[in-house]
C-alpha cells in the first residue's frame, strides 16, 4: 500500500501544469551513474521519452557569465579576479591538503583563497544559510570537482577543451516534454494499492499502525517512511523523550522556487546559472525550456531559487526583488514579458551537514528499525542524494522486505 500525502505521486519530483506551461519543483535533471537505471527507464517505456543533454551551466559573476565549473574557466573573469583565483589555487596546490575539519577549510586547502572568496564561500553561504566553516565535508566528494593544476592554468588562458566533460552532472537526461513528473507517473502505473491525498499524521509504534488524515488507521508489518525525518519523529509514539529531543539538532534549509512563464525566447542558452554574489537575491537561475518542451511556442520558463532556514519564509517582496534582479542582469527582457508566476516551496530541501547530523540520524534509524520503520530517501535519511539514489534506496528496502 502506498500513501502519498499529495494528490499526485512524485514528491519533490512532480511537475505543475498551468496554462500550457510545465514547472518542476526547481531543476530536476536525471544524472544516472548506474547502468541499471537506464534499463529501468527502458522497462518503464521511457527510453525514447528522455533526451540526453550536455550540461550548459555557468556562473554569473562580476556582471558576466563564466562557464561552470569556474575552476577551469577563469579566462572570462575580470583580470584581478582571475589572478586571485589562479594564485590561490597554485598556493593551495603546492601544499599538502591534509584532512580538512570543515567545508571552509576543505575549500581553502583544495581550491585556494581566490576561488573561495569569489565563488565557494558566497555561493554556499547563500545556499545553506550557514558559514562554510560550520559545515562538514561528508557531502562534497561527488559533487565538487577538483581539477588538476594544468587544467586550472589552461582554464585561465582559455585553453581548456570545451568538449571535455567535468563533474557528476556533465550530462543529464530530461523528458522531451511534460517535465520530470513523467518519471514518477510511469513508476506509479504498476501500483495496485495507491491512495492519493493520504497524509500520514500519526505512527503508533506500539500497535504498528499508521493514522491517516481524519483518523483512519492501517496496520503494518513494515513501514517505509519517505517523509522528512523531523516530521516522522513528531508524529511517532511512543518515543523516548531524550531521543525525541535530539531532533532539534537536525537543521535544513527550505528552497523557495519562483517560476516564471515568459513571452519570447530565453535570453540565455545555458540550462542554469549559479549566482554567488550577495547582491543577487537568488543563488541559482534555471532556464528549463532550454532542456525540455515546457512552454507554448514563442514562450519560455525561468526558475529562480532562494533558500531560507527551514520553517521560515523569504523577506516580504522577494518575488519582485527577483524579477527586478533578473531584468537588471539581462536574464529577462523586461517585467512586462512575464505572463504569470508560480511559487513552489520545498522544505526541507537541503539538509545541513554539520557535526551533529551523523549521530542523530544513526540513533533515529536504529530506533525506528526496531519498530519495523525503514527510513528511505533523501529527507527520511536526512542526507544529500539524487532522484536516482531515491529509486535505488527504495529498491534496496523492497528487496530487504521480500528477502531478495
Ligand atoms: C532544490 C532541489 C533540486 C534538486 N535537483 C535535483 C536534480 O536535478 N536531480 C536529482 O536527481 N535530484 C534532485 N534533487 C533531489 C531530489 O528531489 C530527491 O533526491 C528526491 O526527490 C528524493 O525522493 P524521495 O522519495 O526521497 O522524497 P520526496 O520526493 O520528497 O518524496 C517523498 C514522498 O513521501 C510522501 N510523504 C511525505 N510525508 C508524508 C506524509 N506525512 N504522509 C504521506 N506521505 C508523505 C510524499 O507525498 C512523497 O510522495 C533536488 C532537490 C532539491 C531540494
């Protein structure tokens, strides 16, 4: 039995439809690392529905766009910034990076002062609403590429070959039309006991029952919990007080996603731009109709992301501030071209990797497992992971339950 809270399957990987436009909950691009994921897409009949794209991403810095990753593309930056980045990298390269105690140190020791000050620190401060020295490094390995010295020098001279793929997201798959929601919809087609709009509001661990909506109870042998861990803790009973109190040690940010339906062609050909500078109200801008058919002919969509500490909202007027900044930066022709906007909020969106997280999550995982509750997915396991990970996290729990 599957009990999603919303009226549609897919969680954060749903697509909203409005007046001929499709909006995901911010960019949701499929980065596949496992060959069996492609087999799964084919088995779902989606093989031809997805198109493979070579990432076109950039960094909006000092009023111009530099290709991503910045470490190997400083040639287009203003001379003084390029010099700081290059010198800082060479100095860091000359030293043994050693074990970094936190993300801030990790950045300084691997990329140097210039890249830290101009990109990594301001960008991650905006995204995580935290000082980089308060974050751990558990999550960085796969997501933050460290280039060779030769590549950084080539990048500063404009010699880095544009065709060379770098990073975990150098290529991605995206549906030709309809938005990322088609993936979850296809998966759900084979479900026999799917009950939409079934918010679980209580978990009775003693009786092994879940309480849904107005109070309907369902017994379970095994419960696979995919909602955010703090919400599960709040609704689960009985739970020792000292353990329950530890949930306050878990931190996250919410992402507020302003989607714009816009007349005319997109002003940029990138799929998305990172925006580290503090004077811009957003940390990232996406151009979703550059990778999928998501707008009627002669129109396009923009997706703007702003993060706030979980449970809080952006300052009043943030939407207008974003639209004005987009226009100022030349990413939007004019405010008059915007037909309408749609706001989506993902909360929690990014969990904060701090020192307390691993032991708190381990304590909850162990406790819930004893009561037949399996934490599964990005927010239940309180981690940083992708759609592909979520698919295989689910498959792993399913195999465990059927003893395969
Ligand atoms: C800003 C942002 C951008 C991202 N971009 C990408 C990307 O480009 N590529 C990528 O691969 N991944 C991306 N991700 C990650 C991706 O969203 C997650 O990995 C994926 O959604 C995790 O799936 P999940 O099933 O664990 O959680 P969810 O998608 O949140 O699904 C949870 C499910 O649990 C249900 N649920 C929760 N609480 C309850 C309740 N109380 N009662 C009943 N049901 C409940 C929900 O209805 C939902 O169906 C991004 C995430 C964010 C925040």
